[in-house]
C-alpha cells in the first residue's frame, strides 16, 4: 500500500477533450485489450478511451506488449508512438 499514490487527478472525458494536445502512455500487456478497443472499436460510452479518436492532437505511446492485440501493427521502429488515432 505504500506504493499507492495518496492523491490523484480525476477528469471527465469532456474536460480532457478541451486540452490543446493529449499525450497518453500505455505500458504493459494487461492493457492490450483496452488499447485494441480504444483504437479499433466503435466510438461509444462502453469504451470511454475511444473518444480520444475525435481529438485532433492525440499521441499514444505504446510498448510492444500493450500494442500486441492491435489488428494493424505499426512497424517495430514506430511501435513506441502511434500518433494519429482519428477514424
């Protein structure tokens, strides 16, 4: 429990989308399904991160593991940064 932060910032999707630029870092295999859903499913409330695809300036940083379930994988050299999520 000592490693758990005692404070955090919580924002609504509406508030996040007001940002000029959004940078998202998603490491780890356990996030692969969520990454796939956010990038490839319909934009819908059931997948809140999918709304990021409507923003004009989103940068998504993935490692090999978090990108592992994407149906279209960027080349190895580009896996660390997938810059355009818009449909």
